[in-house]
């Protein structure tokens, strides 16, 4: 009996080695649960092009937009776990949507094998040039001194959550003002209809450099490479971090040897000058780490966003 078990174990080892040596033997599909041209799509194509070079097989982007990313994510969750379908997931599909939607047709933790964190997307808190406060500490002090007296525009769920977390962790009462997208937010901010806003760094940075608005703080735990002179909200003394992110996942059950190879290649790819340049163009800071690191990160992000979303009463359906 022991001999049979030993023989079976040997077969598993040999088959794993053969699999690692022969993968990939055909094109890889990279599902993007958003439309072509959107930031996650740009990221996926940048990573996919270099990954194809490294693996010697095409990486074909498959855009499956809809339902806040849930449609494409379900497609990936139901795909064969053979390494030939991957998904470029986000903080929405793999952390927020479970709390934002009353019903999600997949379990973003149980149904996926984490591969690698690719990049993080900080937001920036900005203000009209005449608005009081020009640093994160001044903003916290001002908000505490004027309960309900400061308004913050946002054009995305991430922006709303950034504002809600600021309210909660600073113990202040500011007024969130909802807009349909960043363009409308910035139009009113530059026109003086609102005082402050929270939007992605890439979106607001050109207006900051032009002097049309001023930067107060970034929402990441560390200063972004895209605007190294702008302090973090944490530098005001608050415990605070809100970042969007992209990460690569495979369907649950994908062989560990394939996951590890993909992780190694992706970590190398995100360090190339070409990919870093494309990431910077859409406001992302490059990231890296092991599959285990990503699994821990997803669980932490899920818990954090769930608490904030529920406390704010946010819903997407």
C-alpha cells in the first residue's frame, strides 16, 4: 500500500515538472472586466504584451465589461483552471463588489488563485486655490473646527469611500457631493462651486501643475512616485489608506507551478521601463509580491472596504 502511495506521489511530481516545462503551449486569454481604453484595460495590455514575450505565446485581452466588473469576473471564475485564462482584477471586483452588490455570482476569494499584485492607484485630495488648508494637517484641523462646513466632490465609489474613511478616522463631519465622473467634479472644483475633491492622481495632476487647483494629500500609505512632493493623509497623524489596485488572478485550482511561473514573470515585467511608463500615464505605481502576499492583501482590503461601505450605506444596485 505504501509503495502505491509512493508511486502516486512520484507521478504527481513528474507530471508537475512536465507541466511547468511545457506551459504555455497555446495562447493565454486575459479577461478584462471593463471596456477597452479604461485604465485596467491599458494596464492589462501593457502587462500582456510583455508577458507574451516572456512566455513565447500570445496573451489575448478579452474585454467583458458590465455590472461594475462582475460579468467579466464571473467569466474568469467559471473558466478551466489550466493557466490559459487569467483576469486583471481590481479593488472593485476582488474587494468592494461583495459589499456593494446584494448578489455577486462568484466568491472573489474562494473562486480565484492569486497570482500577483501589479500596481496601486492612489487618489489625491485637491482643493480650489482659494480654499483654506494646504496640507493634510491643516485640512484635518479645519474640518474639526467647521463641522459640516466643508464639501468634498467625488465622481467614483473610490472617491466616496476615500471621503468616508477621512470622516471616520479624523472624527469630522464633511459633506460628500456626488458627481457623474471626474470631469464634472473638476469643472465645479475649478469653478469654485465646491472646495475639495478626491480623484485619481493621473486625473488631477495636470490641473495641479497648471495651478488651477492645489494638491493637499495623496491617499496611499506612501508618497506616490508621480507626485513625490505631495504628502500622504497619514502624515497628518491619521491611520489612513485608500488605493485602487490591479492584480492578476487565475481560476481556483490552477496548478501551483503555473501560478508561481506567472508570478515570477509578472514581477519582472512590472519593473521594465516600458511598462512603468505606461503605468505612470494612467496614475499607477508599480507593485510586486508573491501569490501569498496578494491573498493576504485581498482579505485585508475586503475587510476594510466592507466596513467603510456598510457604515456609509453605499449600494451599487
